């Protein structure tokens, strides 16, 4: 299993490398420095006489890397070199009862059917919350099937980010679900929602069903 914090760090490293390359820097990843043999830094960005050493760490990995203090002291004494330590926020752990587990596929399908029944009775907002929970659970299961571990109960934002980053959902689905999540947030926290309609419930049911039963690829 790939740990979710490590994935977050790698994602941030890739974004940072792309940012520096767009500014004209030559960027090397996982680079070993001559003056600190055996230790690899996440990024080295060079442009003209400027050399920037960049480390990306979460709180967890920072505590396990005592060499960073030595690295910082060396770099501060080298003309033209600089050191940047970028801290990545670890995925927020939501409070939940002990032993909480994602819905199994059977439960996801049951909730989708229940949402359709609730919608027919005129309770669109209640149906929407049922559909969203089923849809998010379906994505979590797809992530787990891809051998990517989300070891904690985290926010929906983090789940969607992980799914699109690993190609589990398309960018189009990601954008759609991110927009639909706004309705879920408002409804779940007791707000009236402008623009909400039963059609949005039906649309989301369709997306969740498609995630459960994707069309086979044409050879």
C-alpha cells in the first residue's frame, strides 16, 4: 500500500518543480549534493548563479529527517545558494466512531436505490445527501482497489484530489463532483441552497452508478 501522506508530498514536489521550471529554472528532483553525500534533497533549482535547494515535508516526515538542520547550516554559508523548506498540510482527519469503514458495494447500491425512493417522495435534499455518501464511498473503494491507501477518515476534497491525481476519475468528473460538493456542504450544515433541484439528485445518481459500473474499454 502507498501511504497517503507520501502521495501528498510527491504531488506537492511535482507542482513545485513545475512552478520553478515555468520561471526558467533548471530543476533536478531527488538530487544528491556533493557536500552532503548519501542524502537526497527533493528539488534543486538552478538559474544563472542562483541555486535553490527545496525540501517538501509533512509534519510526520519532518520529524524523521534530522539531517535538514545540518543541510540548512551548510547552505546558508554557501554564496548564491538558498534553502526553502515547504510544509505540506497532512490530510485532515475527521472525528468518527472507532471502527468506521467505507460502505461495501452492496451498501452503496442500496443507498442509491433508497435515494431514488426518497426523491420520489419529494425530499430532494435528503436524497442528495444519500447519493453523495454513496458516490464518495464508491470513489474510496475505487482508490482502494487501485492499491492506494487512504488510512483515515478524511475530507471529500482529499478523496477527490487523490482520485483525479491517480487517474481513477476523469478531470471532467472531478470538476463536476467538486461543484456538486458545494451543495452537499451547504445542505449538510443547514443552509438553504439557491439553484438546487431534483435534477441535480438524478444527475449525481447517474454519476455514482457509472463509477460503480464503468463501460468496458473498446479494444
